[in-house]
C-alpha cells in the first residue's frame, strides 16, 4: 500500500511518500529501545512532562495550518479539523498535568508488611492508527506513553502520510528525543516483523475489526499486550419522553460528523413508536438541508468520504441492504459531484436476516428501527457483534440510566452524542475491541504495575 496524499474533494494525487526500508525499521527500533533503557524513559517523569506542555502550545499555535492539512488529506470539514487539533492539545495538557499523580506509588494495607505498587514503563510500543481522526488517534497513544516513558513506533494509515509526518515533526519540535516517537511508512508485513521483535513490548491499534484481529493475534503469539479500538454499530435511542427537537439536532450531528466516518457515530437509530413519525420527518428535513462541498469551505456541512474506495464500499453496502429488503426513506446513492460524496441516507425496515442489520456503515447512512418499549430497545441494542458506544435521549434521567446499564457497550452518553474527552476513558467490548485509552485508565494499559513489599518479619 503506497503512502499517498490524495485530496478526497478533487481525487487529485498531491504527493507520494517513499516507503521506509527494513534498515529504516531496524534503525528506529534501535533508537527507541536505546531510549527506553536510558534515564529519559526510566528516570524522573518531570523530565518528560514539559514536552507535552510544549506540544500542546505548538498545536494551539499551528491549529489552522494543521487543520488545513487534515481537511485536504482526508476530507474532514475545516471546523471539525480545528476542533480535532484543539482536542489533541487538551489531551497533551491533561497528561502533562495529571500523569505524575496517575503513576504515583499506591500504598496497600497488608499483613505481609509495608506494601505499595509502583508504575514503570514496559518498553517500545507499536501503534497502528486510522485516518479518520488523523491527529487525535496519534495523541491518544503518544501522550500517556511519553509521560510513562514508553517509546512509540507508529504506522499511520496510508492515506494520511502528511498528517503522520507533520505530527512526528511537532513531537520532535516539542523537545522529544530521537526514538521517543517514530513514524514509519511501512507495510503490514513490516508491522508484523516489528511486533515479533523482542524489543517491542506492546501494540495499540485503532481501526477495523479485521486489522485488529490480525494484529492482536500477532501480538498474542509473542505474549505481548494489545489495546484495540475497533469498529462500532452504536445505537442512538430516542425515547417517547425525549426532547425531540434536541434528539433530532444531535442525531444529525452524530450521524453526519466527519461524513459519518466515526467509530462512535450514531449508526442504529432506535426510536420509540410514539415519536417515530415525528422523528423521521424532522430527521429527513435536516438531511435535506445539508450542503455538500469543499471541506475547506466554511459553508459546507457534509464533506466527501475519505477515499474512492470508501465511497465504493458504502455504495455496495447500501445496494445490498436494499436488495435484502431495506427501504430507502431518504437519499441512498452516491452523489454525481466532484469528490467522494454519498447522499445523507436513511434506511428503514431492516430485518434481522438482512446483512445490513449487523453491519457498520462507515458513512452518512442511518439505520432506523421503531420499537414499542424499553425491553425491546435493550434487546435490539445488544443484538450486535459490536459494543463500543451509544446514546440515549430521554427527559427521565433515571429511566435513561437504567437503560444505559443494560446496554452492552464500553460507553453510553445520555442526552448527548457519544463524545470523547481527555479525562474520560474510551473503548468498547465484544468485537469493538478491548482496553481503554485516555483518562487514568489509558496511561496504565502499558505500564508495569509492580508490587513492592517490605516484610515485617
Ligand atoms: N474505535 C475507533 O476509535 C475507530 C475504529 N475505526 C474502524 O476502522 C474501520 C475503518 O477505518 P480504517 O482506517 O479503514 O481501518 P483499517 O483497519 O483498514 O486501518 C486502520 C489501520 O490499520 C492498518 N492495517 C490494516 N490492516 C493491517 C494489517 N493486517 N497489519 C497491520 N496494519 C494494518 C491500516 O493501514 P493501511 O492504511 O495501510 O491499510 C491503518 O493504519 C471502521 O470499522 C471503523 O469503525 C476507525 C477509526 C477509529
Ligand atoms: C469524536 C469521537 C472520537 C471518535 C473515535 C474514532 O472514530 O476514532
């Protein structure tokens, strides 16, 4: 797979990046491993945290330039790209401010003696990341592990090489030593060889279930820990006692943000029968008002999909869904327009024997289901191979909390879309992966939580 910048609005090749050789891979491994064995990684955390503060300042200062690079490379609306860069600065600052507390020794009362758990880095990590949040996905792994002292080697998605290279330069500009964070334009085979290497102690992957299964198996074979942030088919539940106008407005955002290419996007809309007609009518009206266009144009409200292949995949999925009985309530086709555009789409009448029922639509395609009560909501929500996030809209918070506890996912938001923040854990269950990123949980995924006991004997 070549590393190329192709603008998804023009489908023009902007730049091709040379692949890194096996010798480059070995050099990266040597530098990262040497750094891990140095005082920089194993010594005082206070020598590493200023790098994250500096990185946050650089992200804020260069926000507009970085945002334009992302929008031109993967098609995200410029305002959403700016927000992503801001989120990255927040994550960097969060770990700069809190990592020392998270990794401080924790005392245990024990009859065996004075006991405590220390937190130590474990070594070089391999990160494999997707294109849909080209900076955020990198920061989610870099910030906690730079604070902890784990050097990172990254394979980013092959359609966002400019973002990948720019992020690496920013980390060095922030003062990180060589080996702390290395971006490699490499193949899946070279990733496998890196995972196999004894100098690598863990793997973090964000991406599809398919890639996650392959990479996690490679790690497991060598008894190395992995965290997987994979696909999702998240529900967006609208109860009969919800603020319908808010549910529609947030539902549109939750489905169409980043042209629907978000693992935690609202994908399965489960609507109480009492409000289904009103919801569908208002939802369709909102979809009718979107403005397709250049993601760099502030007036555009729906950008292109990230690549021609992504558009072809989504088109095939919708055609298959309809062939198996789904009804197109709105949209349903690729747009005859420059760039990789698909109409905002609403599919209804998807039965369980339709392959679409279990599929994730990674684009502006909403599946709508109508239900009669809360038990049916839970049954439908949990009838999925995935378990990433989910949203529930109701003005009866106790009712929504009871539903949230019954839905088998890693995250549930009430009266909000499934969001993310530095201080909140992110991750799922079932085929959405395992492990958590961000918050105090994320920084402990790849540290040795070492028990020390001073015996009273
Ligand atoms: N949970 C989350 O936060 C996210 C989940 N996703 C999920 O990912 C899917 C679409 O995203 P997409 O980027 O296409 O996912 P992919 O899994 O195709 O790609 C993700 C990353 O994995 C790499 N990769 C793919 N196969 C292998 C392999 N065998 N060995 C090593 N690396 C590999 C890709 O490289 P290359 O680009 O060279 O193929 C890319 O860097 C959707 O299912 C979506 O839900 C996406 C983003 C976030
Ligand atoms: C804005 C929510 C973060 C989305 C995580 C993902 O799709 O990779």
